[in-house]
């Protein structure tokens, strides 16, 4: 069992990830996260990441890498005269790997996400009867009542439903809270 877990933990850099969750979509978060990763890899804090530093970090993460393969992948991103990647070179490397690993697949996934987002928007509008961008307990109660659900007759239960989803505690559900709740439901049932 331990051997199986150990072999599962060791992954090759050449293997295509099974999930695109690795890809960072928000550019500001992407920049912040990449800076943190760069700083973690830059053990001696000289502003450069050498092939050896990357190899050591990947090894600690349980990723099998061949130093010569890693060197050939990274070499073109190292500026002439430097012994390692600058932060800008690291970002360029990330973008190159990101495109190589997720290029076409991500375009299809983004189209699916856009369609899913549109479906969520339409579902949200069903509950947001007055169109103010929020689902109140009264609106939820009205929709549940129209559906013939028993919760539609009990405002206390409806308020508890709102409270469970209301992350900012303003007494109503905005689209982002609704989306988070719907994604949580999808994750739990799939």
C-alpha cells in the first residue's frame, strides 16, 4: 500500500495533468502566486532560480525530473549571461508550459464555463424576482411556494437556507454566493 501511494505521488513533468485547476485564470492572482513560487524556488535569494534549485524543489514535491531534460526546457528562458531564471523568465516559462499543456483544451473548457455561467445567471434570475441582484428570504419563499415545496410556507426555514449560503451575512444571497452554492452542490453530487 505504501509503495502504491509512493508511486502515485511521484509524477513525471512530461505527463499531461488530468485537471486544468493548475492553470491560474485571474491575472492578478496568477502574478502573486507566481511570485510566491519564484521566491520559494529561489533558496539563496539572489533573484535567480537555477536549474538545480528548480530540480531540488520539484524533487521535494515528489515530482521526478531529469536534470538534463529540465535544463533543456528551461535554458531558452534564461537570459544570456545569467546562471538562472529571472522572475520575468520564470513567468515566460510558466506561460509557455501553460499554453503547451492547456492550449486548445482550455479554449473548450472556457466555452463550457461560459455556457455554465449563463445557465447559472438564468437560474439566479428565477429566484431574483425583483431583479435587484439579490435573493431575499421573501423571494426564495415565493419561488419555493410556487414550486409547491413545504419550505415555501415557513419563513424561518427559508431564512435558515439564506443564512447557510450568505457568506457576507447581509441577509440575502448575491450571484457569487449563489454560484458558490451551486458549484458546491455539483461537486458533492458528482
